[in-house]
């Protein structure tokens, strides 16, 4: 379960963000990462508390459905589906940027577009023909992608032990990158989505969430600290960790980090595609969206859902930048977090518990404040995109509800 959460957290964010954060807030960037981890601990704590209330899969969609009914639960599930689709697109843009460091022709124009099409196309086809075993292998590679990152941070700090003075940035500068920074910590719901397939989930899921945040938070802080105190910081590199490794370890170091990025992002993309494309299949099975999404191929996979997800991610990857995609994905997930935390007191009451303990109430207050504040740091364009996607989902929901084959509308 720790592997699942860590793999979900370490996707593309840390490979693209060091330069973005340093340009925005300078040498405060590593401390912004640490602050982000500490604040996100409240969200993880709330999800750990939610996980103790059910041993079934589904995550946020399950929590909101059990608390408030089918339609609100569907909206949250659809939001997370959108967030995963956009995050998949963001991952692919980072993967192509790092590949372009070795093959510059992939960095611009038609070649870049073709690379995006090929990567998403291959991942989609692999999911259609069945990728269960491959995804398990890629999940196990989490350890292999952590080792080079820890090694890089240690190498830079040993080679360059001096620390630049920390200058507090303007609050407006922090606001400008808040969502992008939080993107690196988005993914705690991965554990709760697969809870029903986990041994003793009521005990293992909460522990895995908190252990994973501690591991990832320290890795992120170390990498950002090493980057912000290096000569590479502020050079505008689109592949900051490869540039950092190249500066201190030459071509071999850059190649190692480039390979780590490719393995990490590809593994995260395959796993994310596999999980997210099953969301629409599950919604179709529950008659919440048209049954077309639930069509099963001869390989016993939900082919229509997989292809639909791949086409959506392809559209976003071809038309958006990493930062814009990361912000959109984070906004969608934050709204799902808000709904899940809002469901917590009702689920506790239904379980025969008091709505909040003092510690849980404090954590929920911090988590809600953080999520609401961060959500409103996004632009009108991101909110418009979210609203359009939710509207499309609502149309699909009512088409399925009033179709002749719709299941009875039973409220939980």
C-alpha cells in the first residue's frame, strides 16, 4: 500500500517543479515544499480517518455516495476522473521534455506532438490488451525511482555544502505557485480507491498514508534544497533535475536522471491510466453513465473507457502546458478532497461515533481551509474547464438515469 501511494505521489511534479518554484520564490522554495507537506498532512489525516470507516473500494466517490447519495457521489467520481485525465496529460508533457534533453528534435513542433501521440497511444493500447501484470511490475519499480533521487540530493549537498541565504518571498509570489506546489503531493486518495483489495484496510490504509507522506516530503525537500542551492537554479531549464545531475555528475548523471524520469513518469502514467479508465467502467456498471463506457473487449478490458480516457488525455497534452495542466488537475482533486472531508462527520455519525474528536476537528479545519484557499488560487479558465466537464458528466448521468435499462434509483 505504501508503494501504491508513493508511486501515485511521485509522478511528474518533482521532475518539473524545482525550477518553477525557484523562479517564483527563490531560496524559499525547499521550505515551501516542506510547508506544503506539513499542511497536506491534515488532508492525509482526514483520509486516514475516512479509511477507518469503510473497508470497501472507491475512495472519495464511495465516501460522498455513502454520506450524501448517488448524484453527489457521481459528481465527485467524475471530478476525480477529470483530474486524473489532466494529470496523465501533464505527466506525458514532462516525459517528452526529458526525452528531448537526449533527442532535441522531440522538444518542438510536429516531432513533439508525434511523441505525445505515440506515448499515450501505446499506453492506451497496452491497457486495452491487458496490463495487470505489467502495472504490478511498474508499481514495484517505485524503489528504483526513489534511489537515484535520494542519491542525487546527497551528491549535490556533499559537493556544494554551502547554503544560500533564505529570503522570504512576497505572499503574492507564494499564491502564484501554491497549486503547482500542492500538485506534487496530490494522490493520497489512491490508497482509499483500492481499499477493498487490501488486507485489513481499516488498519493498513491509514498507516500507509502517513508513512508515504513522510517519505515523499523528505525526498521532495532534499531535492528542492539541493537544486535551489546549486548554480543550475534560475537558468530556466525545463528539465531541472537532469540539468542538476549533469552539472555535478556529467553526462552519466544526466542520463541516469533522464532514465529515472522516464521510468517514473511512464510507470505513473500506465498505473494512472489503468485505474482512471476503470472509473467510467464502474460508473457505467452502476448505471450512472451510459453503458457504452462499460463495453468489455475480447481481452476482458473496458476498451471504450480506456480509449475515451486516452483521447481526452491526448487532447489536453497537445494543447496545454505542464503548469496549466497541473493546476487544473490539482483543482479537480482539491474539490474532491473538500467533498470527502465534508462527508467525514456524517459518516462518523452513521458509524455510531461522535462527529469530531478535538484532534480530528483541528485537522479537518486546517485541511478544509487549505483546500478552499488553494482552489481559489486558480484562474477563471480552470474553473470554466471544470464546470464544462461536470456539465458533460451531468448530461451523461441523466441520459443513463432515464434510459430504458437504467437501474432503480436507490438512495443510500
